[in-house]
C-alpha cells in the first residue's frame, strides 16, 4: 500500500542511515512521510469523518 501511495506522489520515503543499523542484525528501516499532496488528500478524505469535540466544562 505504501508503495502505491508513493507511486501516486502522496508519500515519500527514505532509508535509515547505514550507521544506525549496521551490526544490529536487521535490515535498514524505511521511513515514510506525507507529501503536500498527501496531506491535502488525507485532509479531504478524513473531513467527512471529523467530529469536533465538545468543550469540557
């Protein structure tokens, strides 16, 4: 799913720096973040589900 979102330009990714995982016995992590288009898409998609909280007295 993340690869599809990245292909659509909604997220971008980067790999963890080699010095952080070398010798740890695991592969490098991949970090994802929303692009500007991704933020706009998510905002529009979630807007119908958003319900403001009532203020607490």
